[in-house]
C-alpha cells in the first residue's frame, strides 16, 4: 500500500496539482469543496444542481490551475470560478432575465430588523427570491461585490443591479416580517 504524504503547504500542493498529481488535486478538492459547495448553494436552490456546478467549477479550477498567479488567496480564486460557474449554470437552465427599469431607490428599508429566524429559514427566504434578485443580492450582500462588478459579470447595467438589490431587500424584509408574525403567533 502506498502512503500518501499530506502537505499542509497549499502552494506546494498547487505546484504538484499543476503537474497533474491526482493526490494533490484530491487534497485540494477535499480542503475546498465544502466551502465551494456552500458558495454554489447560495445561487442554486437544488443541492444536486449546486453539486453539479461545483464539480464543473473544480474541473475548470484544475484545467486552469497554471493560470493561478499566487496573487491573492487561492480560495478567493476558486470562489470566483464557482460564482461564475453557478451563474452560468443558472443561465443555461433558466435563461435569466434582468429587467433594466430604472427606479429611484429610497432607503425606506431597515437593516436591523429584530428576528429570531434560523439560518436555514433565511436560506429558504433567499431561495424564494426571483433569480435576478437572488443573484444580485448574493453577489452584493454575501460575496461583497460592487455594483459595477456585478453589472460586468451578469452583463447588465449598474442601475439594473441596484434595482435588483433594492427589490430583493424589500422582498426579504416583507418575508421576514411575515415569518416573525407567524413565529410570534405560534409561540403564544
């Protein structure tokens, strides 16, 4: 039996993986797959489809590993690939459309709604958003992209990105209020 020596040094593993060392690729996959599945899951409601997008993303990671320049974190580089793969997957499956109507954004929403909602419930509320709202919301609020970056990645205008985020927040607030009312009535 062959003993596999596990290197904790990620850059050494990357060098070995570039040379198509399957053991190094397996270790990198095992280290990053759980986080990357959750990234794909933010965008894709169905877990099997999220897994498919993640696996396709890892195929691209290992196919393009020689292009990683060690500028920034390896995890961040993989994460960007997973986000693009998830968006690409959704486009192929649903032909996402983003309305480009311009609306005046008012800060009539609050970011400090008091709630006892579980993480799983929040994920369900995000999953219930229309696709355009959901992608922009996740990219902005969870991934931290700026509107011009979202616009470039999704081939929409900055105004459409802002509009989608505004509408997503408003819909989430309404859903959270309804959920809080239901929860508070049920606990009496």
